[in-house]
C-alpha cells in the first residue's frame, strides 16, 4: 500500500507538471502548423509523447486491484518489487476481476506454481540486456488463462510453435519448473505449456473455473 501511495503521488506530480505546460505545448504546435513546418511539428509531438509516457503507461499496481485473492496478490506484489529492483520492465494485464472462488485448484498449489514460474522468468531476464516481462491473467467462461512471457502478445507467434514446445520432464527440470506440470496433472482440465527458443519463452497455464460463467466480469 505504501508503494502504491508513493506511485500515485508521483503520478499526481507528473500530471500537475504536464497541465502546467499544456498551454505552451499547444501554442508551440499551432505555431509549427501555421508556418507549415510539418517535420518539426511531428518531432515536437514525439517529444511530448516521450515526456508524458509515464502518465500513459499502465500501472501494475492498478491491475492487481482486479485480482481479489490476497495471497496471490501478495505474491505478485513481491514479484513487482523484484522486477523494479532488477531493472526489469514489467507489464501486467488483468482485464476482469478474479476471485478465490473462481480457482478450482488448491490455493497452495496455485501459489507454488506461480512462485516457481515467476522466479524462473526473473532469473531468465537477469541474463538479458533488454529486460522485459509480460504477465496476463484472463478469465474466460470456463477457464482462467495465465500467460507469462518475455515477449509482448503480438509477438507470440515467434515462439508459440510445436517445435518450441518443451514437454520432457528432464528438460523442464533443467529450467527448474518441472514441479509445475506435476502439480497440475492432479487437476482435471488444468494444463501447462512451456515454449522456449533462443531465450524467448512463453508459459501458458490453463486453470478451470470452479463454476463456469456466461459473462466475464469487467
């Protein structure tokens, strides 16, 4: 909560600074356009975008508000802090609210599985020059999909191919994640997929909902 409070204060400060400069930005942009200096106008817009980027980016702490499972929320808070400490760019997406009553597998197995995978992805990214992690929790009518990758979703096609799917227990043990599919095999309709090639990775967990829903809650 303290971290989120400080982040919110930073956002308010940035917003106040941006509002203060807003009139000057408009005056400058109109000046370029009236003089038909379109290249300079374009460059100016790009500089404004860079300046306001911190206000436009999604906030990982805000996304966690939709995950209504305190133990898992606490685990992800530690994950966010670890990413910040290691200089890893993290993007979390949780489009719908997810409750503990939605999860059909035991809470302990959920936490153990997630903890193992989050530790793996951080160690993996610490060896990279470009450090980035993308984590998605998405609730569908019958399942919850958890995707963890060092690629944005639009690049999943680069790695999500049969040749890169690793299922061998020995290979999974080498990555330190063999325990996850072992735990999930005890649950009907739960599944685990791990794609890896040249340091690009994608992990997909499918956890069946305890009660199937017709509409996902926003």
